[in-house]
């Protein structure tokens, strides 16, 4: 931990302003760096003992002071794991679910939409809605698209899904989604913010060209810790996301290995993933 924490302090600029390819590489790079640190530690390489509290350590340079009451901590955090149902930034999931559900239940099409207002918790507004991290109505690349709530909700309304296909250069550049995303307004709602992170709440207000107004409020989605994703739904998403680059037989072997993960060695699992 000392080696990894001392050597790898990523900057949030990776996900602000005009987004670069590094946004997609940052998390894998952190994982690789953590694994390298573990291998070094296995072989006796030491790191600074006071990485957090020492002079010029984490608290001094990065985070500021903090305290952890270990008697109040446990290992049950896994029970609050959340999964993305759609291929988009995690804080957008409820808005996507709400938009798709509103169209299905309301019986209208994207062509009938005049404008969309999304009232949402402040973290989503800051990251995805044009708050602290730049204009989200200028979308030209995949990196910009999956961190733009206007784009994500617009393409969900148009296509009824949000998968890797919604992030191809051709799809992003098409006039229908570029025109639609300009009609999406994202507004922070203090009442929703006070419920975060226990809920990912939002309210979608869709005004149609005939003047009709439809509203849907949603506090979570399939995959949130209050509504866990079923094994079957997770497998279906895996096939949808990974199916374009691998034969079905290979994907089947990965699903089988993960289904019986407690009986599979790390080496064996890695062989399935190659």
C-alpha cells in the first residue's frame, strides 16, 4: 500500500474539460501499478512506513488530515457494490433508466421531444451536467460522450439503449443526437443531493412538441445496491459488451469460470480471459 500510494497520485484533470484518451486508461493504469507494487512487496521491497501521516505524506500533500475509527469499520462494503446497467458514467444510470422507461410507458418517440429537463444530485451535475468539469453540450469523441449527461440521455431517447454502439464516431456525429443534446437541461436539486449516495435520484421532465409534459422521478436502477442486478442480467450485459470481439464459445468459458469463481484459481481465471 505504501509503494502504490506514494508512487501513484492521479490528477482529476483526466476527467475534466476536453477529455483525452487517458480517461479510459487511467483506471487500468492504477490497477497495473497496484499489482506491480504488490509484486515488489512480495520480493521484499519496502515503502514509506508513514505514507499517510508522515512529513510530505498523503495527508500533508494530497488530502489534508483525516481520522478513521477502525472499530466502526467492517468488511461488508461489498454488499453495497453497484453495477452499471448501461455503458455510461455511473452517476448517469438512473437518468438513462428513467428516460427509456418514460418513452416506453408514455408511448411517444424521440422525434416528438421538444426539450428535456433533468433535476439530479449535485455530484452528477458537477461531473456530467456542465457544473465543475466543463461544457457538456460540446461532444465530439467517445470520451466526451460518456461523460455528458445531455448526450447520454439524448442517445438513450433516440436509440432506446446505451451500448458501445452509441459511442462510435459516426453515431456521435449524427445530426439527430447532436440536435437533441442541445435541448437537454441539467439542474442540481438540493433534495436529491441530500439523499446521495444512498440514492441516485433524479427527475426527468419531458416536454413534447404538442405541449404535453411528462414527468418521471427515479431513485435508483437495476444494478444499484437497493436493486441488485440478477446473474442472468449481468451475463446478458457481458455478452452485449464483449460479444463484438470474441467468439461465443470463448465468452461461454468466461461466464462459466466466473459463475464458479470460488473454485477457480487466479491462474486458471486469467487463462480464460486471454
